[in-house]
RNA sequence: GGCUACGUAGCUCAGCUGGUUAGAGCGCAGCAUUCAUAAUGCUGAGGUCGGUAGUUCAAGUCUACCCGUAGCUACCA
C-alpha cells in the first residue's frame, strides 16, 4: 500500500483561558489517530493554533492590564505546555494572530469578493455609549420580555427558554460598563452563503460527515441559508478588512483560515511539505478536521463554501466529538469537576486519561462521560492488571533463570498467530476512529495472554528447575504477546510504549513490527511501567479544582502553587453528615504483640487487645499495618492506640487483617495515634 | 418554542438492514492460585431494553405521543 499524505487539523482553542479536560477530549482523539497514521508509515502532519481574536480577548487583556498581544502570547505558552503534558504531538502550534493568517484571510476575502460573494448593508445593533463599543447579545443583560426574569442574556432566557432579540429586553444594560445600550446603525459585510445551498446539500451528504451531523445541518439547509455577517466594527482585536478602515474580520472568518496559516508556517521550515500539495484545488492529499460538535456550522457550512469559492480544496472529512461530562453531569466548578489540564497533571498521569478516553471514544459525536470511579477501576484493571502485569509476571523468570535472554522459538504458535492476525482488524478500527472497539479487542487479547500463562503455570515448573527450557519458552511467549499488545496500544499510550521499548531493548515500535517476533533476544531488567491510579489522588484533584475556583478570583495566580503544607497537598474532603461519621466505630486498643512479617516490605503484624466482651471473652484482633518503615515491633509493645473496630476483615497476602489502626503521614514519616495515659482498652472514641 | 442527538444489568458501554433463551468489560459473590505493581484463572448472581399506544407472524431495533438528559437555534467563541 502506498503512503498516504494526510493533514490533520484540530479545533483552535480560544486564547482566553486555560485548557481543561473538555478540550483535551478532542485533542487526544485527534492525536491518537495521528499517531496511528504515523505508525502505519503514512505522512501525517498535525497542525493547531490558538484562536486569538475577538471581543472576548480584547476585554480580557484590558482587564489584565496588558495589550492583547501580550495576553495571547502568555496564553499560547500555557496551551503549548498543557498539550505537551498530555502527549498531544502537534507538528506546529501557531496563532491566528500571525502574518501568515493575515495574508490568507485577506486573500480569501478578496477572492470571495471577486467572485461576487460579498455584500454589504447597514444593520442596527445595540451600542454601549460609555465604552464606545457595539455589543453582541452576550454582553447585554436585562429582564426577559416573556417571563420577566432578571439578568437574562440578550438572545434567550435561561428560565423560560424563550428566544428574542436583545432589543426586546426590558431595562437592558451593558455587562461591560453597566450603561444602557442605545441602538446604532453600522455597515456590515456579509458572505453570500445562500449561493452555496446546492453545493452544501451535496457536500454534507457525501460521506464527509457522520450522519447525525449531516442531519443537524439539514436544519439550516432546509430552512434556507442566510447571509453570514463577517465583519465587526472597531474597536475589535483582529484583522482590519482590506480597504475598509474601521471594519474588522469577525473572529470566525479567520479562525479556520488559521489551519492554512499554521500549515504554511510549517512548510517554511520543512523541505518535505508544500502548501499547494495539500490545499490546492487539485490536491489528492487528505485533509481532516477534528472539531467539537459546537462548531459544526462553521466547519461544515461556511468553511467549505469559502474554500470552494476562493479556489482551494475542500476537506476530505470532518471528525466531530461530543462534549465531556464528569460523573454524568456538566462540568461544574463548584463540584470540582471543572478540571484544568494543569490541575490534572499535578495529580495524575496523563496516559490514564488518554486510555480512558480511548476506551470510550467512537466515531460519532456523542457526549462522553468521565465517571471518576469508573476511571480508576477501568485503568487499573485494564492497563495495570491485565497488560502491564503480563510483562511483570514473565520478566522475572527470564531475567533470573536465563540472564535476560528470550528463547529461540515460542511455545504457542497458534496463540501468537491469532494475536498477530488481529492486527488488521485493530488497524481498521483505529482508521475508522472506533477507538473503543479497538481497545475492547486489544483487551480481549490481553485476557488470552493471562489465561495462557495461568494455564501453563511456569512458576510451578521453575520451582523444580529455574533453568527449564519450558519456563523460558512460556515466558518468552508471554513477553511476545505483551509486545504485540504494546504495539496496538502505542497510539494511545506512547510513553508507556517508549518505556517498553527500553525494557525489551528494541527500537521505536511501528505497526509493521507486529508481523515479527522477538526470538533469541536479549532484554533489559524489568522496572515497574505504570502504577495503579489511586483514588485519593483523584479526590485530591477534585478538591484542588474546587480551590481553583476560589483562588482564581484573586489575580495572584501563582500564590497557591507556592504553599507546601499537608493541607495544601491533600485538602480536606467533602463535608459529611454526623450519621456518616457515627458508622465508624473507633476503639482504644492495647498492642500486646508486634512482629515483622516475613516477605513483607511495609507491613507489621500487630496483635491488639480490646478487653472483655459481654460474654467475658478476651477480644484479640490481628491487624496488618503498613508502618514498618517508621516503627520497630519492640517500640510498639504495650502501647495503646486507636483501632477502627468495625472495619470489614480483609484477606491480605500474609493473613487476614481484622481492622485498621490509625496513623498519619507516609513513607518514613508515619505517626501512630496514642491516647493520653489512663485510657482503657475497648473504650469507644466519640 | 423549534431542531438534532441520547436514555439497554450497580457502573461504563456493544447490539448491523426488526427474527432463536438481550451481550461485553468493570464492580459484586464463591472457588482456585500466589509468578506478578493487593496482580491472575475458573464459576456465578444481576437487565425485558425511559414510559404509553401502535405497525408486524415477530420490536431493544420501525411509527406516534409523553417523560428525562445534552447540545444547537446564524452579530459569544
């Protein structure tokens, strides 16, 4: 198969605030597809930029006391850092406020004008006389003309959900200055979209879009397209329209053109890329846009029409993702589910999120729910418990018994072949952007690998003879299966794959490598590849997101990062009711014995006396506690402490633990709780 | 209000053009196991598919209405 030339663009984030998990959904989706294409050996170029124009940015910069240019530069840095943290591998991350974009915006406008698709007429709009600014609906609030609710925006009422014109509001006011808006006329420029109705009817149904998206667009198409207002009056942060002083391109005119501008900028530094090859009307290369479902009309109506009339090629396809909900609800600042990329990164490994999203993403624009409990279980069970575990359970035998050498042949050719043959199906699913189906398939292979190892019980054979050829064969087979799984997962988990390449002592894995096996091959010592998600970290992230809400109000953004205290690192949990607390039965207990546990790194075995029960029997409990790093058994003997007495017993590797003793801290700094002198064993703590 | 989607086991999701006892993973329960980062294997219990009424020999799958959720509704991005 010949190499495909693919250009992928990702929706441009608005340069008005930080990247959050909702943004990341779309970028991770595109990045997985891009990485897959590159692993296939295709030339896949991936571009993005900040969307840096508009009234919103102008006002934000003003509020921050800096110029718009300074403002968007700072945001651009942050955005690039966040995307890099989440392993989103753009070839270029540019800005719509660039020379290249100005050139293309003017060019496309001129071509639209030359083909007779630009009109102009005077419209009446509300105007802020104090601020000298035309007001869009967003910046006007007033009383709903229907239900009389106060504080509603200029286009629709959130309470009675009626729609109206801003001029219908009772007592309207500018949200910027508070002034009463006045009506004012101004000349605006329009793109004659109706002229493209036939073209768009055809184009939207030609396989470029998911059906659901085409259905939605039929709404505009069937009800008759309107001319699109593409100009804004000064003051506005954007590009001035050529030959029309005081008139600026509406931000959505130059935003998609930013895709071209970014690519052009990239071409200047790359010999292998040529602008015309990708954007010329004759181009046979692929052009894919990855966007969110909120900006469908801009990309699937205005954009192709503009490209068409200005003599550029139209996109090959548009991939649309839905919105992210957290725990089944809209992201909410007060619930702590409005999680910034940076906050997430401080607490959790970005690859967890990449895996979770991949496990739920399909090609349709359905919303995706990040259920935090499900997130923890899913990642732990699939990635750590199933996949990584295969390497972990095989590597020891190979390293110890065979000096890290894999056997010359595998013991189960059928199983391996089965796993190798699935490569086509998995590739097809990635290609179709059915990542969740691909992941399901890959995990079923991981299950087969674990079943195989459990069936062959190499540890039993190794007990008799650690150098038995059969042990080497079984574990080499296991590690070869593991390698295949990592190839399949590499688009989703690139960092993990890099670590595995190091461990297996191989060069960067490509899709084609699934055809070959590692035989008679020297591997390196196994190091833990990925640790489990700890739900305490997830809780801490949610808490930190709630705190952001408070600290964000203060302009000193950095202050919260500097505090290093137990409370700042691990904030107080959600409020509970008294009955919740009362369920926990805490008792004074006397430590009658403490012992080391053979083979345990962290645990001490502690025997506790709770005194006599109603029947006059001595209540003795055994508890395993992870305090070996801080206490010696002899220090504990005779000491009194606090026991969670009604905690369900838990079977552990070294025995059953019948409760939990209370201590603070971690690592070497663990502090066991001890009551004041005189407390009697069995007393309840209230 | 209009429009577009969505609503299937505790959780997250599959179910193609309607067709045998509705599937998976996780979680849960029991058993086995202890090579592995509390990790694995086996077995099992859980849904009548948001509701109502239809079409049909046959409906989770089609139609209508209703309820719930999300989004869009062209000068916010």
